[in-house]
């Protein structure tokens, strides 16, 4: 397990293959911290010319509560999301 972002998130698993993508499972202390981290990552990808169609977020538990927090932060950063 490795700590990310100054102990905000812990990486619990990571998988990379001979592709241009990656998959990571991260643990966060709150929905707010998780949303903040994801919006920062999405913003960086969009600024690096990734298409919004290239970005996918999979949610395992409590998608309703999580989506509310993520949507609010995304709107503040001018990022459009859909569920």
C-alpha cells in the first residue's frame, strides 16, 4: 500500500499493462477528499488534450452520495460529468 497526495489517499492496488491506460484503486478519508482528487486528475487530463470520452470513473459503493460531491466540485472547475 502506498500513500498518495500527502496521506490524503492510499493506493491499495495498481495495474498497468502494455497499453496507454492504467487502473488504480484508492482509499480516501472522505467523499470530499476523493472528489477533490478526481477533479484535479480529470482537469490535468483535459489540459493534456485527453478527450472526455477517454476518462471513466467506476464507483463500487454509495454512488449517489459520491456523485453529488463529485458533480459539485466538477461544476466549480467547469468540468461536465454524466452518470
